[in-house]
C-alpha cells in the first residue's frame, strides 16, 4: 500500500468542517474561525474554573466544544482528574441556547459527544436531564399590529403550527434574558441568525435580526462579548441605523476583524457588505484595534476610533483613513448636495412609460433597460404625470442608476456608468439625477469625474451593498466642472502617496466611458 493511500485511509476530518450551511441566514461557523474568535479573549479565563460561557444561538455547538477543549487544558492543574474536570466544565461553565431542534441535537453531540446529555455515551456523567445545559424551548412570536414586538416578523408569514419552526428565537423574544438560565455569564460568544424574510418588496425582502442578539447580550452585562455578524451595520440601513449609532459610539469595542468579502471568512458564501467579528470588553474602554482581511492578507491592527471626526459611518479600510483626511483638508461641498433623492420625478420602478409619443408635451423617460444612446426602445411620459422634481425637467443633468455593482470581488466598478440627461428628459426610480449644470459639456466633465477611480473609491467608503442612494456620495468633494478630470490630476490635487494611489488602483475597476 502506498504512503499516499495510507494517509487517505487514516484521514479523520472534523465533522464540523463538513456540514453544509442551511442558508445564507444561518451560517455554520468553521472550527478554525471559531478558534480565531476565541483567541480574542484573554488567556487567563481558560485557567479560571468560575468563568461562565454562553452561546445564545448555538447551531453546531462549535463554540461550546472549542471552549471546553481550552478549559480542559487550562484547568488541568487545578482539577487533575479528567472525569471530574469534564463534569465541572460541562455542568458549571458552558451553556447554550439552540435555535432549532436540529441544532440542539448537533450542539449536544458536539459538546457532550451524545445528543442526549445524560445518555450512556455522554462524556459528562452528572446531568439528570437529556438537554444538559443546551436549552431549546419552543418560543412563539408576540403579535401586535400584525408584527412581532420583539423581532418584527410579519404575522402573516410566521404564525404557523407547532409542526413547523417558529423562528422566534428564545434569546431575543424575552424582556428578561437573565431568567433563561437564572444566572449571569462572564463571556457571551455567538454567530447568530442574520435575518428573517419579512415579505416586503417582491417577497424576498429580509429584515436583519443579528443586531438584536448583540443588544440582548449587552443587557446581560457580560465581562466579554464577541459575535460574528454581517458588516452592514457599519453604514446602517434597514433596521440598523440605531444599532450603528450605538456601536460606533461604544468605546468598549476594543477589537474588530473585518472581511469585506464574506467568502474570505465563510468559504462559498456571499453576504453583501461582508462579515466581521468584534470583542466588546465591559471594563476596558479606548480605541479599537481594526484588522482588515482581503484574500488571506491582513491589514492592521490600526488603533483608531470606530467613528472618525465628521463621519456618521465606520470607515472599514485602514488605508482609506489617511486619504479621507487629505480630502477633507481641502474644504469643498459634497457631491451629495447635488444628487437627487430616490424617486426624483415621483415615478416608481414599475412605471415604464409609453412606447410612442402621444403629445408634443410628452417627455422622454429613462427606465431600467431602455435605450440611452439610440440603440433600442425609447419611452415617453405625459408631462402631467410628473408629480415632483418638475424644476429638474429643464436641467442639463447627469443620470446614474441607484443600484450599483453588488460584487464582493475586488477590483469592481462600484457604480454603473452615468450618462447625459438633456433638458425635457426625466427618469423613473431606477436612476438618480445629478445637477443642475450649464450645458452638455459640463455634464460630460461630471461624467469624467465619476469615471475616475478616485471618485468611486470615496463612494465605496459609504457603500456596502448594491444600493447606491444619495448618501453614498457624502465623502466625494465637488470639483470645477468647467474641465474634465483624470485620476492623475486628483491624486496630485490631494497629495496622495504612491501607497495610497496603489491601494485605490487595487480596489477599483476602470470604467468604460465609450
């Protein structure tokens, strides 16, 4: 038998590396990543037999298992007998709340080596009940005005029989989480569920809920809190603005690891806006050590506040901080000030216009998918259907789609290609309007500016999803639009270093202007 075939036969993989994710909402944590998160905790806790740990949303039990493994080593001197040590750790130190019946069984199997905590194969010999310290109590939503008062789930979607999962996670569906185990915890660590389908839009709309686990955990006042969650909270958005403000002003967040591309963290999983994990230290306030991960390369740590002066969002790239400081030194109004809000003319995405012009007063309208350069169909809209933004009709303007590139792979274009909007043209909700400008030449100069990597790099600092609404342009300064602009001119104007230029170039894909 060859050496290679012997190695194959003896290979014994960790089962928790082999379990497929149930969905992008409930992602299993690989053991390697779980240990990287646990590495944030101070070494001394692994030698303290009084330290208590809670995973309030356990799925595979990987955190509980790896915590137990560390304690088994750390407490060896204090509790030399192996069985006594195992019993003490499992009975007195490690606790979990499962999110489904399946994950409860998997978690008990991971921690106790038996899906029945008091079974004959359980490594812990002192439990009286089958659950051990991994609870699963069916919880129902509490409805008010058609929604759950705790998580916001719509009643029409989640009021279901007992034969189906309720997705009313126990930890966040109570005002008194401390009563679940009737005890306090020193460390809370978890990878909570990320979102719930809420039935909005086309039915695929989802409401974030991971922030509720973080907020609920803080109510328990643990010594340490660490969770891995989507990074969309950096800039807020649907249901996250209050959470963003709370997190960015919390100087107890001492370490943050950020993965702009979620696949660098969870192989094969795309989560728009990336993923991150943090350490919250109740007794230790100060600057945060920020690490940025990109294809295995780690930038940092850079010790800095989560909230830079004059910012209302987190600047995720360490390399971008110096660039923004240089841009802000040149006092210029923001591009945000000359960009419309959504629905610039009051026409929704579903409005596609008429194929033929029925009146001399009808206006040409741009909708998603129609012709911008006389290469396809053209649509029209009656003037009396314009219910807002009438002053913009006569403008020389620039149109840009409000849904930009949602790619998680860099470099990417960040924004779609803008185009000139002549007077007496309008658009539906698919586009935003930039203007007004004096003539078509000025508009073309604006387009040249948007086409620069510099412009789109600054947009990237506020844009962490496909959405490219007006707010993502806040950090972009206006320029003199009597002339066109190039990256080289902008790099010189703002005094960027070779390293800063190289970082911008590595992040942003060239935009075709022809």
